[in-house]
C-alpha cells in the first residue's frame, strides 16, 4: 500500500468565529467558524487566553465553517444535493495536534532604485550615462528576457566659462530619456516621495538653539529634518528643510526634537516628484527641495552655473519605483489558470562612463527589493476552489458558457466569498494521526493541515480566531501535548 508523503489540506474562510456554546453546525452562517464538540456537534465557548474549552472528555473536536452556498441542491435534483452542509475538518485529537501557527500580514512594497550625483560629477564637455536594468518574472513573462536601457545627458550644454553642469539637470535629462524607453516604461516610474515641501511654524517651543539637521517626530511619514536657523529666547523663530523625508501628507503636525520637545510645525504642502536637490553652504548646512523629472527640464527648476561653489554646492538624487501592473480579470471570467504576480519587478540603476563601464568614482546608486503581500486573495480563492473540488463541488471553467454554468452551480458564491484584491492572514492546524496498521513501513502517520484565512483588515475576526487557537493550545496542553501557538511567516 502506498501513502502520500504530504499533508492533506483543507481550506476555511472566516469572517467571524462563534464564541458561545450550544449552536448546532446547521445554524452556522456562511463564513462563520466554530469549534465543535464531537459528542453533540454543537459549538463550545471560546474564552481565549489559555482557557481550556469544555469539550467532552474522550471526544474529538471539529473545526466547522458555515457553507457559502445559498441552496442545497443544483436544479432541484436531489442527486446533486448537500451543498448547504457545513464544511468540517476531520476529528481533531488533542494529543495528535503537532503544530498551531499563524502568519503575519505582510503588505506589498514596490522595488525602488536611486542614483545620486555630486556637485562635480558632471564636468562640462563630458557626457554622463545612466543604465536601468529591469529583472524578475514580470519582465521575463512580458518580454521573454530581462530588459535594460541606457540614457545620456548629451543634450545638456554649458555656457561660456562654466566648469561643471548642475547635476539636477543632468540627472533629470537621463531619467527622462530612460523612462521614455518602450522596454522600460511598463516596469519603472518616477517615484513620488511625498516629502515636506513647505511648512508653517505653529509653536516655537522652548530651550532650542541654532542647529542643523534636527530630527522631527510625528506625522504620517518618516525622515524629515529641519535646520533651526534662528531662535528668540529659546523658541524656534525660523527654520528650513534639511531633509524632506517621505510619506507625509498635508496638515501633518511635526515636532522638532531637542530643546523642550515642544516646537511644532504644520506641513503645508508635500512634494510631487522624485528628484531631490540638496544645496550645501560653506558651514555644511543642507537645504533640500524636490522637483519632478519634467520640472528639471522645462524651466521650472533654475540650474546653478556654479554647482561646485563653496557656499552653495548642489547635489541631486533621482528615485525610481517598480510600476508594473498585471492584467487582472474579474470574477465573471475568472480562471484558476490566470497568471497573478507572485514576485515584484527588480530595478537596478547604475552610472556608466563614456566607455560603457560602471562609473564608481562619483555617482552613488542604491536599490531596495520589493515584496509581495502575503497571503494574496488570488492565492486564497485558488486554495478554496481546490478544497471544494475535493468535496465534489463543481467549478466550471474554460468553456464558452462557463460563466452561466458557474451561476447555475453556485460557484459564483465561492468567488464572492473571497476578496481577490485583499491581503489575508492564514491560521494553520497541523494534525498527525499515527498509523497503528502500517504495512508499507514508510510513513508512520496521516497528516492533515487545516488552513483558515481571514482578511488582514478584519481585526475583530482575527481576535476571535486567536481565541480559538489559544483554546486549542490549552486543550492540547491539558491532554499532555505541550505545543505552542506560533507567530511566524511559514506559509504552507
């Protein structure tokens, strides 16, 4: 006899978990979960916090979810019935629970890349080159190969007597050319950092002194710093933006660190665009501002003809983000074979010299890999449909009339139960049953993994599930099985 060496999986979708005792499984609503006593098939109370659930001694427990189907039969055919039957796990023995865990809610982040040029990185008469590489499964699927583009600053000129070109204009020209490339454009975009553009002092505070690059706290973003330019009796009188930061919104109230920690200012406007210009004076104080790539070229930005001047050294940084958006079909035409992104695009930016070799003596390039959210609704719906197919629930696809057939067979009600655009948190129960009659002698247990998905945005449903899993942990411990309910990013 042969046995599978992998666990059997079953999927549940929970929008609530019953916390009270005495409810029959037939009374559970669609998406409602319960821990059920196998002696009477009624729910048990869940207290959480390590309380042992009142399951009859010697009885098994079941995780049960109310059916999403609204009708019990298909087409009034009694031979195609039982669809409103609740979804049940196999019997759970507290001594055979081998693991309990939940994943964390990880949101998607875009890949980023940047290139910085200093005040003396663009001498007159020398062309600068920027290279953008796009890698990863989106590029391979779209183009069948990784992509790159090389842009230059050949059209940026100097005036008579000028020694260096303003790096803001150079970096803007190269970025504009690179993003116009037809191979790069679908995957990369200019970053919009939402830094502090303008701000108004709302409280001068006390105990402050003139200082540069002072950190701030508060608001919706991070990284903003200010220069305290003048004070009056220990109160901040005037200030300038030393670091625009990122992620801020208008009307944010920020507190200036130091002093009495009571000086505040209100963000009036946030920056649009991804080109950060830094001007450093003779004392080393930096003042930052932000422009779009287009503004560096259309005359909005006024370039310096002496970017390396001791009293006003100009440096510039351009930021890019991954911007690939895959085609997504709605529920009406959904097919489990549709592609969905499981890996973000990767962006690499570098500066090249005139021979095409990497230039490492002036520009500074950085990159940050992106990440996909875990777990995506696209994964959840596929897991649910697979689990339902094991229950002999139909899901028709690939035919001209699949949409109509799914409506008849109530498969649309499964699609409606999952938000494919949302991020879900997964809870897992791993249960292993020893084989006392094992003629193969290869695998010594039957293993089952029950997956319960709940929306990351639904904190109430998560709290209820936490109670269920904490009580399962306590029940197992009360029966001599000292397992721990884990927080991890282990996805099954």
